[in-house]
């Protein structure tokens, strides 16, 4: 299902901390982490640009939050 959200996938064999630092340098609004634990629990972990706090949510909750944020900017 399309939600009109642009995503950049970084699946390189680099350490997670390196990839997270790079996403902050590139100023991506959100960095989403989907590892084995998240897949098993049907969750995602994400960080918002400029913070070090990692938040866990279901994919549906995250998509709802993002689409609401996009719609409120218009």
C-alpha cells in the first residue's frame, strides 16, 4: 500500500552506529531500524533527526504518525 512516503534503504554491512551517524549528517528526518528482534516482534525502532532517543512502535503506528505529520504541514 502506498502512503506517498520516500524511503532510503541502507543495507550495507557497516556497523549500525556508523549508519545512524551518517543518517544524522544527511539530516534524514527519521531513521528506522528493522533488525531480527523487530521482525520477530512485528515492531520498528526509530529515531527522529536531532535526538538520540530510540522509540519503538508498530509499523502501522509509525505510518499513521508520519502521514498525520505530513498532512498537518500542508
